[in-house]
């Protein structure tokens, strides 16, 4: 049977923690170090991966906190350790969810916390594109459409390129 472990990854300097679980020994921990810079895997531990990109993976260490005997115990203990280390508090941790089997990040939030989160998300979307940038993009698109020598194929290529650029966080940065 595979080892069922609860682990803590932490920034060596600040001590900020991420509590996780793995049903296959240390494979999940190893995957954090391997994939933290790959956008395809950011959903796994978004805040931890952002911090690893910012500070470098070498600035992080880990420890095994607990070895469970069942998946149910593993899920329960992950919740307990997230609470114990208060790793959902952004000032001291990188966890987003309560733990266990993952799930709803809105669960357990007070109405005030929900309002604050909605406001923060709204502010994050505001100004994603500057007015100048939108106008420049619009002008380029108008010029492309006005040029009748452009084939439908070229228009599709341009559209696909814009879709790729819009997914690039650097392209979507404010300013």
C-alpha cells in the first residue's frame, strides 16, 4: 500500500506554509518542485506556485507531518493541520481551501468575507486593458479587416494568435 502522508511546504525565510496531502508517499511534494513554473499545473497550488516562482524553489523546504492509515483519516488530518498552521491566512500561508477533499473555497466565509472577496476579484479585473491598449488593438483589427487582400486564413491565424496572447499573463498585465 502507498504511504498516505500530510506534508508541510514552507518558505525558509518567512515560514509561510502550505499544507498538502499525498496518497503516494512523496510524489506530490516532488511534483510541486517539478511543475511549479508550468502554467498548466498552477491550479494545483496556485499561491504556493506563485511564491515558488517569485522566491525560487530552492527557498522552500518540506516536512512530513503525519502518516495516515486511510484516505478518510488523510482528509481529516489535512483539514486539522491547515487549521493548526492557519495556512489559509494569506499573511502566513498558501492554502486556499479548507483541505480534505478540496472543494468550495467560499465555504465557511462570513458575509463580510464574501463581500471582500467579490470586491477584490472585481478590482483585479478592472483596468486589465488600458484604454490606449484597447484602442491600438481595435485599430489593428480594423486595418486588417479593411485590407481585402487578407484571406480568411490570415484572419483566422491572427485570431488564434490573439487568443494565445490573451492567455499569457504578461500580455494581460495592467498598464
